C-alpha cells in the first residue's frame, strides 16, 4: 500500500531534524512513501531545514513542501493543505514536535491491511533535553493528575478501540467520506474531526505494537501557556460541537469555579467548604507527587516542586476554559459557514486525488 506521511511545522527547528531523521530511518519501502510537509508561517530555520530535506535523495516516492495560504494560520488549516495534496492509500499524520520509531509506518500499514480503517498506538511524552528540571515537567505532563486521562497517551496492552488517537493512520476513504478539518478551531480540531469519523461509523483501533512520542514543553511558562490554550479552545468548542468533548475536559474549570465560590463563602463566614476542597485537592496532589517518585524510580529532588506545578497547570487550564466560555457566544456570531465549506472542499480534493493517485502509483503495484 502507498503511504502519505504528513507533518506540519511552526517554528520547530529544535526538533525538526530529529523527526526528519526518523522519516529517513523508516523500514517500510521508501519508494512506497511520499512525504508531505506544510509550513505554517515559521520564522526560524524550519522552512530551510525542510527545503534541504526535499533536495536530499532518500529514496522516497516523492517529497513535497507546501505553505499554508489560508487566513487561518492554525493547525487545522495546515493539515487541510496536507490532505489536499496527499495521494497515498493511507494517510498518516505526525506532529513535528514528535518522534517515531523505525517500524512506525510498517506497523500502521500492517494493521490497516488486517482490516482496520483507522489505527494508531500509545503516545507517551519524552523530554528533549533531559535534566532535573525538564524531567520534573515531564513527570507533571505524564501524570494523570497533571495532564490528561486520554487513553491514547499510554501504550495499549492489547488491541482496543478508543474515541480518538494521536499520530493516527487513516485509510484514504475515511477523509473521502468525512472531509477535512474545521479551520475555525484551534486546539480542538482533532476532537471535532474524530467525532465526525465516529458518527460516520469508523472505529479507532489502538494497537500495542504501534507507539510514537511527543516532546513535552521544556519550560514551565510554555507548559502553562499550552494548558491555558487547551482550556480556551475547550470553552469555544463547547458552543459548536459539545458532543465532541468529554466531561473530563471540564474538570479543571469545575475545580476553578468550586475554588472561587468556596473562597467567597469563606469570606462571608463559612470556611468549611474551602477547607474541604483544599483538603481533597491536597490529598490527590500528595498521592500523585509520591507516585512520580515511585513510578519514575527517581530521587530527583525537584519532584518536590510538583505540588506547586500541578495547581498552576490546573488553574491555567480552568481559566482558559472560563475565558473561552465567556467569549464563545460572541465568537459563534462571527462564524459564517466558511469552515463547513472548506471541509467539503477538502473532501472533494481527496476524492479527486484518488483517481490521479492510482495513475501516479501504478508502476509500484
């Protein structure tokens, strides 16, 4: 089967060489892989690095580089550019801030040949520049308490089906049926697209032999900004596609509201509610901090900062959701249906490419 291996970039020069090296190292026949890269307006050396990769002969069927021409300089718009130009039977999405093993493509292809429409695997976090501080941030990101309960973040013990996958491989027909990404959305474009795929009857198969990795943010301020942005887009997305979100997405927001309300009640003379919330949170905080030492088998003294990092991440996410919910009614009024039209345009482009791709790849069949 022919594979379109796609990635998009925005100022990723620090990790991009590593990912492109992973592309070169793939065990799946290179003459059955096309590489599609989309630059989303980088101002660092990302574009130059990708251009150099295009000029190097690594035996791939094709290597192509595009820029995102959309007024929406977000991930959804850039991924749509990749979809419009992909010609493979299988389309694999890999974020630039990631790492994939040597057999990543081959194992995805194998499982799709076994009859699955969408496959993927666990996506643990890794640390780009390991030191005591960045490993502490990694521990916070890996913790269920500090980050996410999403199933795809951890490796599967056996084949199982989830609501979503990260770095998934899709049969081409999936996009022919549901179309592209919603370009009105920022951080939640995956949630909305995968919701449409589930509604269309597709299942997300998580395979234990497939794994990929994502680099965690290596500074606290970047991690806080990331959590705020994630929460912000949860708030906005709740106004256009509430069913594509889980109640887990709103836990930091509920915590924030409970904290503020209990503080107000304390001010008027009833401190018990605030004390109960703080006591419960402190218990979870303590257990997860101890768990970081145990699970990591580490005596890193900076892990003692986790009880302070966890609430910063939770409150940042909760504040982001609050701001998003407040802005959501005004944001919805500005939506003009262009996102839906764009989704259909991408669907038609994928369908059109199906015919031309059969001609282009015929000599490899």
